């Protein structure tokens, strides 16, 4: 089976060697590989996102001398700091993935996330060790940011290389199914804990439980990933430019900049309608914390379930069309949706508005990984996908909450809505530069 996975050496060889149909055994192996890679992706993102959702409860333990908005601002700052490590992680794990293999990169990243989550679960509070508490929290988040920075690019690369031809958009969409699934599980665990524990208990010690769950789940994901087949050929790994920034920018600079352009808008609006929305519902709309958690749980469930549908759509209408719809609809409807949310007084309209925003984002998320992977050859694919994503995500995705909360404290919350809209306009025009056919993965018919 190893040989059947390694049909990614060059564009010409890939087209020539690509099978017209798959045997039942190969189909099963490829689907299992996607599931195994996805399981680790789910755990990685659960561990990373549970911080954002649990922040409402542990913020006073690490930043006790501030008002509620300032507490959230501080925890959002640590959240953003984790994103600043992503470019380093994207470079490091992209290089590992291109030179040592996708499997090695995937195993290291999930191990690092497990360790970071376990340490956060055991961290002393501000009352116990003073200023060391927020400092150690920051170190853990930097460590996890490094891990996640490598996770996205390698997973996107691996899943694009094992996905079945003709259904590559559908199967690659499961990267965001599990990414959103990680978010969903994170908020679901918080909802369950809210039902079982009092608010005082959650703030005292209950917030630690999700981090323990994430560390345990990471061990299971690690065992599953050990079964993965390698997709990177030995020949590609041994080329002089494999996994090098010089090789990436010398021959694929335009592709790199294109990925940067649409990932900037994609990351910003994704985090606006996912992690920031819970705080927006509590801090701006003034819904109770538990109600906001319930709204986000159901919205994320819908968001997760529609990813394969939008992925299938891209197999029919093309990735470029998907991306242009994303940019265009995002530019038109971001301000109306976020403005309308300010005036809702019950959970149902809040759920419907957030879901509408998430459906627009789905045009991007469902094909995000495959669009990036199709633009780079195998010797720099993990690096090209991971580094471009990590840089844009660090600058625009990681800062989304911080910018939104900062503008709110200045009394200019609407400025954030227009900031997101401007980035959607950029995403639309950059998407027009995308090729109509895949450049380095044989075109799906």
C-alpha cells in the first residue's frame, strides 16, 4: 500500500500514475488514513480552543485585579501570543514534513500539544505564585502555538495527498470538520461542566478539567497517527530545496503571496464567528454566559456538519468559484450580521445570525487546505501551506479577539465590523488570482 500513496512526485508523474479507479482495499486504506490524521487534528484544536472557551472562568485566577473586559482582554492577549508562535511552527514542522516525512511531523505536533495542555491543567494561580502564574500560562500557550502552527500545514498536505481523486474537496473538508469539531467539543465540555458545577466551582478548579481531557485524548490520537502511511516520496525528501524557504520563495513566491492574501481574511472572519462570538454574546449582546455557550454549541454543530457539503460543491463548481463566493458574500453581509446581533434579545435570532455568518465562512473553510496544497509541489508543499497559513493566521486570526475587544473599550466597536469587511474584499480579489485548475495535484473531474 505504501507505493499507492506515493503518487505525488511531480505534476506530470502524478497525472500519469493517478489511477482511473481505486480498489476497495486502497479506498479503505485512504479513508482510514484521513480518519487517523483527522483524529489528531481534532485533539490539537480541542486543546487549543478550550483555552478560549474556558477563559471566562479562569481569567480571574490569573488576572484578578481588573474589570471583566480587561480580564478578557488579558486572556485574549495570551491567546494572540499563542498565534505569534505559529509562523515558527509553520516553518519548523513544514520543514520536518518536507524533509523527514508528513507522518513524523504529525506525531511530533500532537505530542507537543498534549504536553502543553497537561501543564496548563496543573498551573498554580495568581494567588499561589503571583506574577509567575500568568507568565507560565503564556509559556504554555507559546508552546501550544508552536504545535498548532505545524499541525495545520502538515494535516492539509497529508489529507490532500491521500484524498480520493474526484472527491478531493469532499475528503479534504474533513480537516475543518475536525477543526470545528475540536471547537465544538471544547464548548460542549464547558456546557456539561456548567450543568454539573456551580460558577464558583468552575472558577475555582472546574476549568482545569477540559485541559486534562485534552491531554488524555492526545495520547489516543498519537496511537492512531502511528498507523499512518507516509505520502512524501524519498526522492522528494532528498531534493536540495525540500523544505527550504529559499526553494519556496525562488520558484513559488506568487503562490505563497496568494495563499497569504486569502488566508488573512479567512482567518479573521473564522475567528470572529467562532471563538470571539461567545464573548461578543456575553460582553456586547449581554446574554447570560450559559445561554451564549448553548448558542455557540448549536451554531458550531451546524458549521461542522456543512463542511463536507461545501467540499462536495467545490468538486463540482471548482475551488476558485468557492473562494470567490466566500470573499464576495463575506464583504456584503459581515456588517449587517454583526450589527443585527447587537440588537437581539433572545438566543434563537442570535443562533440564526451566527449560523448565517458561518455558512458564508464555509465556502472558505471547506476547501482551505486543498486550495493551498494544490498550489505547491510536494518538495515544498508542507512548508508552503503551513508557513503561509501560519503567518496570516498569526497576524489576523490570532488578533481578532484582541482587536475587537480593544475597539470596544475605545467605544468604536463598529470599526471592527468594517475591518473584517475590508479583509473580505481583499480575499475576493486575491481569489480571482487562483488558477481554474489545480497546479500540482491532478485536476478533479
